[in-house]
C-alpha cells in the first residue's frame, strides 16, 4: 500500500511543471500581454513618413496674421508703384461732380468708398434745384479726364493735417482735401484756371491755398474763360 502511494505521488509530481518552467511561462505571459497592448497604439513614424501636418490653433492664427500682412504689403506695393510721391494715396472710384469724388483707400474694390470734397473750390452744381448749372457738365468732365480711375494724392490743410481722417470733414461728412493728380497738378487749380470753378471760402475761413486760388480766379475772369465768359 505504501509503495502504491509513493508511486502515485511520484507520477503526480512528474505531471506538475517545475519552478523554472513556471517562471518562464509567467515571463512569456507578460510578454504576450505587453505585445497585445502595444498593438492597440499606432506606432510612431518619422516626419518624413507622415503626410501633410495639420496646424494647431496657434499655427492657424499665426498663418492668418501672415496672410493679412501679405495683403497689406501687396496693397502698399500697388499704391506706391502707382503714386510713390503721395503721402495719402487713394484710388478714384467715381466722380460725382466737378468738385466731389468717391475714393478707395486700398485695393479692396468691395470696401465702402470715401466721399471727398475738394477744399477751397466750388464748381457749378450738377444736381439739385436749378441744376444742372452752366458748365457743370464740363467741370465734371475735366475732373474725370484728369483723375478718373487713377491713383491720386490727398493733401490736407494745415488746420487739420495732424489727423486728417479724423478732423478734415465738412458738415456733410465729406473729407475735405486738396487733390493732386498723377502728373503732380493741383486739380482745383486746374478747374479754376479753366474757368470751371471759383475759389470758395466757407464762412470766410482762411485756408492755405486761398491766395493761390484767388489769383488764378482773377486770371480766368480776365480771360473770360468758362463761367466768366457769359
């Protein structure tokens, strides 16, 4: 009986794994689990293997800022190429009448135009009561011929030149400015010389070019040009 018991014990031990095999099996199990977990994640790739990267929010904002800067640079390049001598360049969008125009301050044709009234000069009225007045069409035609669809220079009287886009306006919210053509001519002076405008003082104000405009007006009167020929 004892010998049978010892035989059974020996056979059972032979079927049990040894300590070293248990340790090896445990290491194998751990390795298997680790490999399975690693398979749940996409292995990292070198930058050269990646497709186009998606910018984060900071990169997108920075790129938008660069795009805006590039547009400003392009606008300035166009304006400077067309009118390099002008401190305040503007592109003429339309001519309302001889002494009033609409301009754009940049290259964006969809922007709201700015209405400009020539400083110190008055041309015959093209619209309104009793209009058109004599030589109103001629005054508008001269203005268009000189500056239509071109880049001009806006110049301002000394009383508001410190901040012209804030201070140089009339009661109709029109920007008051002297207009310089691409050829460097004072447009108001050309209108007065042609007899198509008069020097104009609002409430007897003094302005920088009053003496010049008055002297040109006297010459036009003596030559009986335009409105002075009737």
